């Protein structure tokens, strides 16, 4: 396996990502949209999730494909970002057809960034506009770090961010990850610069700081309140998967979150992973290939988490330093 040419989730052909953010509010939204509808699944392991249209991603539901996936800041307010994306899709005639109407299928998840130093005294919910702007910015090239849903994200002691990574398997299948890192836990070991994801780093993509030291007696003592965190992610592939297989891929990818964030999946986090399949490449060995895909997804996600934090940059009013400020 090796990273794709862009080392982004958009190495999966037919997918685009857009970011939009507001520096005053310190928040943003990120959208993943396909050139055509794509199969999607979801798996939630955190104790405090916030979601839109995730029930319909179950394999037994009528709608088998979605038009877009949205990651947003703003806690419950941020769910409105998906409405902005749906409006933009409908204007383009996209969506599930019912008679002469098109209903865009847009699933989404939110993270909590309401206490990050930004001005949250808005008179009108800004997230619908941020969702629309993110959709308008969608491209196969996008920036990571302090952008989109990761703009106001934080972790234990460092700013978070939006991260991405990809892998191309020996069989030609591409797997990519997109993640907004806003964790209660830490992405670095102890007080040093080494990332928990270090064993999976490729080509010095997040600083090549190697392995740090870990105190096995470490016991987290969170100051955050229930629901004030959450890492939300998307795994995408061009392998041809149905909804059940996509859901299984999302489940396997949680291993990557656990590798990169210590601790993860806590009652204080709403950790969630979507999986998306564009269906371009048929699997020759569905059983073993599913194992390979799951491993690649976990590896990609661990790298994407570290890349997002590594790329974060400072902005006025920040409550936490960036990794670059603290360790460069």
C-alpha cells in the first residue's frame, strides 16, 4: 500500500470535498459530495453523537445511496449545514426522485466547538450558509488543518483540525479518510511532539517525530462536560460495496481512531464514522478484500487524525496552541 497522488480522500475518483469557515465564530463545515450518488454506511462508538439522516443508512432502508455527507461544527446548531447542502443539490436537480420532485439525501454529523473562544452571539443560525458555501467550494483539492469543520476544533492541549489521507492497495482499490479532530483525548504522547499515529506515518506526512514515550499508568481527568467533544470522520473507497459492507468498513475504521487518539470513544465524545463507496471496482475476493479494506481504512484514519492536528494554524482568540507553535 502507498498513499495516493494527493494523499487526500479525493484520491477516490468521483469525490470532491469543500470547506467553509467563519473566523469570528471559530467554526465551519465540510462537505463530501460525489459526481453521482454513492452508497454509504455509518457506525457510532462515542457516547454523545449528533447526527442527521443516519437511520436511512441502515441496509434494510429504502434509500440505498446518498448525494452528500456533511461534517460540521456548532453542536446541534451545526446540523443545519446539511440543509444548505441539500438546497444547493436540489437547485441542480439532484436527489432521490419522487414523481416530479427531487429530494437530496444528505447525511451529517456535528462536533461541539461552542466554547473555543469564538463569538457565538449570532442572531441567525449561520450553519445553513456555511453548508452551502462548503458545497460551492467542493473540489478534488482542498486544504487540511484549520479549515471547514476542523476550524474551531480542539483536542487535549492542542488545536484540532480537518485531516485527510489516502492509500492505494495492491489490487488497485483506493481508500481515503476525512476527519474533523475535536477529541477529549490527546493525539500526542505525553508532553512531547510524537503522535500516537506515528507507527502508521508515511513519508514524514506529520513531522516524522517518531515514537514518544507513554506512561501506562496515565489516567485521563477530563475537565470537559458531557458532549463537548467528538471526532467525526468519513472513509471512502472506489471498491463496490453495498450498505452492509460499507457499514462494516466504517466499523473497522474505528480502530484507526483508537490508534491516533488517547483515549477515544469516551462517554464525553460522539465519535462517528461514515463510509462511502463509489462502486467503481468490483472485489475479486469479497471476503479477504473486506479484511484488506478495513485495515486500510483504519490506517488511513489514524494518519488523517495526525495530519489534521499537525497542519492546524493559529488564529486570534485561540484557547489552545497549535502543534506547530508548541513543537516546531
